[in-house]
C-alpha cells in the first residue's frame, strides 16, 4: 500500500525570526512522530537544503524564484502535483489557490488588523484581501493561540469550526543551566553586568531591508518605562538583545542620558539567548501585540520571571505565572519593574509558576495536534484502507 504524501511549503524556514524557529521545530517533531508519511519540503533557497538529511521519510527540493507570490501560487502547487501529494501544509499563512490538493496552514498573527501602523500600506492591503481567501481555501487551519483565532474570526469572518489552537513551545535547550563556567563565559564575552533585567527587541521587519522600521517593537515606551523605574529607585541595568536597537533609539531622539543604564548586546542566536534568560533577574517585554509570545515561554522555561504586555495572547499563554502591563503606559511599566525588583519572594514565586506553566507547551504536543488536524483532512493511506476494510466486507470472504 502506498504511503501518504504531504508537501510542505517551507519558504518560512529561510526566516531567522520566531516564525523560522517555529517552523523548524514543528516540522522536526512532525517528521519524527509520523515516519510512515513521505514528506517533500519545498525551499526557495538552499540555506536549509540539508536540514532534513537525517530523516529517511523527508525529501527536500530547492526551487528559486524572485517572486514570492509566483513561488507560492505556481511553483509550489506544480511541485506538489508532480510529487503526487495528498495534502499541502504551510507552517505559515497562505496556500496555493489554483489546485485541487487540500491544504492546511497556520495562523500566526492579526497585527495587520489590530495595529496596522506596524506594517507598510501594501502589506495591509495584501493581508486584508488575501487572508480571508486563504481561510476559505483551507480545509482546516491551525493557530498559535486561541486569541489569534478569535481575532481572525472578528476581522475576516473565519468559520471558527475550521480552526484549532496548536500553540508553540520553546526549544528543548531552554531550561535552567547548571554549568557555571558556560554562564561565566557568556557574561564575559558580552560584558554583562553582575545583575540585570533582560529584554529582547525588534526594530525591523524580517525579510525587509533593515531600514524598514517596525513600530510594534514599542522600544520607545520600554525605555521611557525604564527611566521611570530608575527615577523611582530602581538600580538594575537593562540588557537589550536584538539587532540595531541602539541605532534605532538614537535616530528617534534618545540621547546618552536617555540610554543610561542600557547595555546593548546586539543579535544573540537562539542557541545562546538561553544563557541570558538564565542570568537575568527578570525579563521585560513591551511589544504592542503578541499572537503567542515565544520569548515569554522561553523565559518561563528558564525560570526567569517575566513582565509582558496585557495585550494579545500573553495572558492566555502566561496565565498566573507572569505580570502584565499596558505596553503604552511607561509609568505602569516602571512601577511593575520596581515591584518585581523589590520583592525577592515575588521573583521566586514567578520562577516556580513560570517553569510549571512552560511545561504545558511542548513541540511534541504541538506536532501531535498538527498531525491530528492533517489526519482529519487526509488519513494515512494504510489507516484509510484499514477503516475501509472494517466498513466493507472483503470480496474473498
């Protein structure tokens, strides 16, 4: 009996942001849990062409194209058809429209509707036109949070019965680190203070030229909140991880006095940022909207207390393990930072609650939910045959 074939639209794997991390972790666990299915991963560049070499049920094909739309709508479905795919799966949103092969994709954000100023005008037009079409085209949808589903229903008229939250998770290496030597080496390499608050920043759209600014990072409010915190007696430095954050702030009117106490360490790879979470007294994030908030789960996994926005999916993900604040209120940000610094007991409670909460989010669980949805749309062929045999008497009986 021929095995099921699933074609993966893997263009998102080229991204180095949270979407790329999500896709690589999800697919790896799917391939491990579903060895009986043959997978074809379509890539637009050869950056990750060898990523799946260890999986005998996975083939990779690189097909380049200057146009993302042409790649999605022409190249991908043509390759899926030649592969004989029973199903097309995209870990990011969008599906080929002119194909009879059923498709499933993952909803990652509603920022275009909630905070349209975060994106270029043509991005907003594209999403508002195409996302409802992709939602109708999809046989089923997955989402990184229930909040994301609720937003999409509100703004696009999505049929709620088609969508299910599968969430996301921190990579397995996000945990408490007992290797003091490794932590000391990281501290010395980045010249970190002995004690500090950690934030991760973003000032540019992934996939765009670095001068294309992303207001949703809300770095201005965070710095103003930190200034309130210091003016109220707070003493901890703020370590800022992320590309071009200092340049962005200085270009927006922040001078040496405004940035006093901030320590910029630039981009830190996902494999290394875990050490910063382990070293920090607590983590703070003031982004305008998070559809899941992977940094929150990463912080909780490392036992790092977290102060995050009350908007979006942060309360859904963090539950009672985090502290929430209005990201547009610098006074509230400063007060919350001071409250966490001043209470060692609160930080200990948050560490314990955060690690327990983070354990709810695993890539195995996300992959199992994803495969359950794919199975609803297209059962593995051996399973389909077995069920057919149960329902219909064999001709040889």
